[in-house]
C-alpha cells in the first residue's frame, strides 16, 4: 500500500488514506486539465503564470460551429469572449473591402476576438465564418481583460496583432461613432 509508506498521506475516519489537498493541487499543476495543457501550448497564453492560466481554463466553455456558419458579422456582432480554435478553422472576411476579401484563416491554437474586446468596444472587426466543422474554447471576456491588465506581454500580443493599418481603421471608425 503506497499510502501506508507515504508520510504526506492522511488517515481518514474509516481507516482509509487520503492525499492532502496541497498534493492534489500540485498534481493538477503538473498534469493539468486538458484545457490547461492546451492553452499552455498556445501563444500568448503560454506567457501567463499557472495560477492565471488555471483560472482561465476552469472558466472556459466549448462552442461548436458547423461548416458554413457565420459566427460574427463585421461591425454588427458583439464579441464578448476570446475564441481559441481547438479543432477546425475560422476565416476572417473584410466586408468593407471592395470586393469583400478573406484576410486570413485562423487555425488550430490561434485566436479571434482579443482585438475586438480590447480596441473596438467588443464589436466584430471582421465577418467570421467556419469553413469546416469547428470547435472553439471561449475565454470569458472579463477574465481576458484581467489577464491583459496584469500581464503586459499578453496584452501586447493582441494589440499588436492588429497591425498599424488596422489600428488606423479601427481608430477612424471609433471617431465616427
């Protein structure tokens, strides 16, 4: 019996053995939840300390979007969370371009929504579609903003992802409102 030889284990009232809570927490940090492990491998979530990443991974929800669905309409839809692609992909389309053009694909481990939450009052900067069946982790907006406020490198990743041209366009749109 391993527990009988382990001085860190504790006897229970029924004569069994129980691992102490601290060891449970340590094992969680070493092995982590699947969401924790996934986010740990994704930039910029890998910039965050384990305690913050654990809070985020414990609060995640999972969303499924079937092939061909539109998640957000540019300039119209509210984007309240930050999305990390678990499986599948997203395509970002600039409807304001003539003709509308796909800007980029967002694949496994990549994110959408951070720049919207940070710079555009939570309004979609692009139309976002799922070109294939797609599963996303949704990071709650308030936790995302807390992480941005506490960790400059995390914040800067999302702010810099816009690029100078897009920051200029977003600024112009915000001034028009």
